[in-house]
C-alpha cells in the first residue's frame, strides 16, 4: 500500500476537522472528512486521501500513476471492490480545481453511505462499490493548481509558466504552459493558432510530451476500464453524448439521459476549435468505451469557480458517479481480449478495435473469450469424454468461458499407445472431443501439405509458446488455418 506524505500531523488533522464541525472516526463510527468551501489545495487533497484510506481501508487504496513536471505525485485513489473499473479524473485544467473538490467529496460521501445504511441520494451505494471500482486521479495538474492558488512565488523551479503567468485565474495549462487536455494523441496533428506555451490551448511540441498526460496513457493502456469520465467546471453540461460508436455500448444513451435529468444539464458539442488532443478523444478512440466530459458548474465568466459556492456544483451532480456505475454494470461482456504474452492488457466488444490496440504491443494476440475477461475468473471442473481412435476416455478439464481446457500431460498420456498424428474435432451430438488418426503429412520445401481424400491444406512450420505452471517454452507447431497444432508427445 502506498503511503503518501501528509503535510500535517494527525493531531492537526483532527483539530482542523473538528473546527469544520466534522468529528473524525472513533471506534466504528464514521464521519465526513473533506471541507469543500475553500480553495482546495494539493496538500489538503493528500491529507484527506490518507485520512479516508485510514478510515475505510476495505474500500480505499492509494497509489500513484506518475509524477508532474515539478515532481508531485499524481495520486490514484482506488475506490471500491468491484471487477469493473471506471476511470475518473479531475483538474486537467488548473483553474478548474473545483473538479478535484467534487471527486474528493464524492469519495467522502459515498464511503460514509456504504458504512451507514448503504444508500445515498436514492442509490444503492453498497452494491455499486461491491461491484465497481472507481480509479480516480483527482488532480492531474497539481503544478498548475498550485500556480493558480499561490502564484509564481510558489513555483519549485524556473518554469516556463513564470515567464507568461499574469496572475489571472484563467490559467489552464501545466507548469510548462501546455494545455494537458490538448496533449493527448488524438487528432493532435491539426494546425492550431496557439503554437507556443500559453495559459491555455497550446498542445505541446509533440503528443504526450507532458509527464502528466503520458502517465495517464500508460496507466490506461494496462488497466482495463469500462468508462472514462473527465470532470471540468465550465457550464453545467456534457460533451461526448453524440458518440458515433454508441451502437457498441447502448448504455451511453441512458447514462446521458439520466445525468441530464438529475442535474438539469445541457448538451455541448465539440468544435474544430476545441476537438484536438483531448483526453476524451484519446480514451474513446483507443478503448471504444463510454467516454464523457462533464462540466460541473454553471457558467461564469471568471475562474476559478467560487469555492464557497460549492453546493451549487455538488447538489445537481452528486448522483452522477452512481448513475455511471449503474449503467456500466449493465454493459455486455467485452469478449475480444488482448494479451501481451501471458499478461492481460484490455478487452473490447469489437474485434477490429482489439486488433488495432494489439498492434501497438510486441508479442501480443487477441483471443475471443465467451463471457469476457470476467468469465476467466469463474472456473469449474468436470470430466470430459475424449474419443481416441473410436475409444472414449474421460479426462478432467477446467471449464472457463464455455471452453474446456485440458492438462496437456493428461492428453499425452491418452495417446501413448499410438504413434499416429491426430486431427481434432468436436462432435456436438456426442458431446466429445474427437481425435482421429490417419492423416499423412509430406514435407514440401519448408512447408507441409496435409493430404486427405477430401481436402488439401497447407501447414506452415512454425513455433508456438506453451506455458506449463507459468514457465514458457517453444514447441514446434504447424499453423493450419490460422491455428497452431502441436504434437502432444512433444509437449509431454
């Protein structure tokens, strides 16, 4: 478990919470931790995250996905115990740090509800947190937030921001003057008028040039998430509802309509002036999952949004994360799984997207698993009939995702009485795997030709990775019809 340095000692934390009228946990009693009615700093976020982890160790686990330009941890709060993970982020834009406050208050309120009756605002929070895990990066631009709240005197280094910061609260960029929500590798190469460090709009000198954006990309590439939500604070509305790929996840429509109804929100549409290098574009285009940008607060011309008016931001939006989780739980299994060697990376509902994602990784492959990744964690055993030369033998198998997996040595032992090679088939009427001998293989210049009375198929000599008890080795194989066939006695 990662322990993040708290700024204040526990006594100071207790005193600050009591001053806000919020007693901390005593015995098995729980109470609210986060005070949202002031400029919520990076240091206070760390402090509150530690307190919440200590109060709810069965629900909250702290980690980090990387560091900012000035070396601040980009903390990750894992919230919940469910198989389906949802990625939430806040404060991509520095002046919109009230999105951090929103996410921390959400964790605070939902965790308290989990321990005290299980419901919040009409939602079954206990079921949500038992079945879903929120992967939350509440402040992705901590250096920029520090600049907005404390000015250039608080900078740790002679940063680019010090040269161009005018004291305005509208600063969105990180400390290098790069707008992090324009630095992701999606539609990044379009020409934009802002071509140097600026308070907002500068996309950087290359995609993912900034450590904050790079950390997000690296985390998401190897952590399977079912939805991606980025929280901002400009206008009480949603971007992403018009997704052309929504046919793959119809829950997006109900997710949007429920959020619109709960918050009385508007629908916004990205334009060419804004739709480049965005986090949402990257997540949607890469992972083919529901992706929304939520503008939490009513529009005001100045930034940041008044912290003392936090309730006007929270009340319409307090159910949003519960709604998103409820809809994610209705999503169909993602059955096209991408592996790098034996490591699971991600799952998709569409084979083409899975293949495109796999192409980015060396030694990767796509497997279709009925029931998806979650079915791999549901394993039972049975005894399955295998017919060898018209004689049935029974072998124990693991049943995973409607497929039977045999211990190779069991199959090999059943073949020890014959030297013939076998063709594998499945007889649905018999409910048995059929291994039939009698095929003749003739080498033809580096390839083999399978010769039968009914067909002629090429078999290309190759090797295949085989794992036994977690140890990999290469076995000679013949690739026939895009499948690898391995001689069982070689495996034995």
